[in-house]
């Protein structure tokens, strides 16, 4: 039986790669790869140690599962990995306590939504 939802998610991911993605360099230690990623953002309500509630925004990159390989080996994003987007460098990072550095973008696990923070700003 066909899974129309999964087919639609694959179709959308392919269209985003073709039409709205940017070329980025994904790096971990000495290994790196140049891949297509769709920029995005997420907002989170986070409570700090004193109990104050504040809003955090992360720069996200949506990357198709099969594109993320380092040294030819499929990999999952890890904290402290780096994504270079033009002159900007972002670090894969959790937006707050108990929030993973990435999660699947949809139930079919076609793309990973990777959360980052800006670490190098050329201006």
C-alpha cells in the first residue's frame, strides 16, 4: 500500500533542495562535506535556573537524511559540529535544557532539522 504522506514529504524535500536550499559546509573535527541545506528557524520557551521564562530562537538547517555523510559514512548531527553558510559560521547546539540538537522534520524521517547558534559574524 502506498504511503502518500511519505511520498509527499520526499517530494517537498526534493523541491526545497532544488529551489530554496543553500550550499553549506558541514564539519566535525577534520571531516567536512559541502551539501544543500534549507535554512529555517525555531522558537522555544525556555526556563533558566532561576525559574525565569524566556524565548530562544535558533537558526535551523534542514538537511535530507541521505546527504549528511562525513568521510563517506552516514552520520547524525552532534553538538559542536559546525555549519558554514557563506561568511557565517554556526555551531550545532541545543536551544535549551532538555532540547536535542536536532530532530526529525516530519514523521517520515526524510530530513533532519538541526539547531544552531551563530558563532562567527563577519560584520
